[in-house]
């Protein structure tokens, strides 16, 4: 993960699991002893936002920056001015959790000056089990729309194909197939393949997964959720 550039922007379509991936990524950075900030730039979806786990994240060493309006009931589309601080300070490892689709990517425009080549990575998260991104045409359309609106090039792909707790290794492999097609069509590498920690033992006896294996815990999902 430290081979990635200091600023990591996490984008993708709705329902791909961007926030779960972002939170897991930030926690792994902090666990490795890094000064880590997670910036919640999702001003579209009021559910499953990283700010809802702020206390847990900060207890684990992750600074969470989100709405400038404090309080759990204050779900207004406002991002704190503090978001620029870790982008400017190179002592921070930064993860930006961006809202879904091109509409969510608009929030990146105000920070575009920080996304210089070699200083950032923008990961496009793919979930092949979402109807809108189940085909090469669909997923490529979303990727290109996000790049067009944000005016920031995507640098790599993340296969995060899942059905939450019902995810199987077959789901992950289906996503890998789609990501291979997207990689061939765009020239973008597949950087990570994420899967539930419970599925990791199955990988040893399966075909090799592309990219770096990224074990993932369901942090954003409460125990009663499927």
C-alpha cells in the first residue's frame, strides 16, 4: 500500500463498496504506523458514510474529516475546510472517499490542484454484481464520466465485486474477468482485488487473483445487515 502515491482518491459507481474499501484502506495504513487521514467527500449518499464510524476510526489512529456541520443528524452536503490540510501536509497519508458516479466526483474539482502526476492515485472501484456496471460498456461509461466531470485521470482499478455477506469466491472471479476486460480497453492496471477475510483461505486452492490481495472486514455494515 505504501507503494501507492500519498493521496488516494476512491471513486466508482453507487453500491460498489467504495466507503468500505476506503475505511479498510485507512485502517491498514494507520495500523502500519502511518499518520493517516480519511476525508469523507461523499456529499451524495447520506447512508454508509465513513463519518458514522468516526469514533472507532479515530480510536484506531485515523483522523476523519467530513461535514463542516457537526452532529449525526446534520447530513448536509458540506465538506469541512479542514480537508485541504492533509492534502497540503506531506507528512499525512490520505484517503479520499468520494461520492458515487459522476455527480459525486464533482466534489473533487475544488481539490484538483493537489492531484498532480506522481502525487496521487485515483482508484476506480468495480463491483460486477451491480446492474449498471455488470458489462464492459456499462463500467467503462461510468469510469469515463467520472474522469470527464472531475478532470482527474483514474490511475488504477480495484475489483471489489461483492454481495456483502453472501459474497463467494465466484463473485470475486467474475469481477476479475470484467476488470481484465476494462484493463485491456483502457490500459489501466488492476491494483487490488478485495475480498472478505473469510474467503482468503479459499484463494490458495483457486486460480491466482490479479493485483494485490486486499482482505476486507465489514466495518460499515452493522451486524444485523445482510
